[in-house]
C-alpha cells in the first residue's frame, strides 16, 4: 500500500515519452497535500490516496 506519492516536475517540453502511470488499471483518487516550488523552477507535488 502506498501512503504518499511525491512527484517532482521539471518543466521541460520534450515532445514525447512514457507515462509514469503506465500499467495502472482503474482510477486512483488522490488529494493534493503539499506543494513546494524551487528556485530552479522545479515543483514538488505531494498527494495522498483518498479512501
């Protein structure tokens, strides 16, 4: 069981690539719990699954 998802976004357009949620079947409801913006433009997003 996963308690928290932490996703670090590096805002760069590359045109194509793989999805990070490949292979997940069904919908997972998430609630945003925390964000942090770094000086270099990266963004940390923290989510908890809702039950």
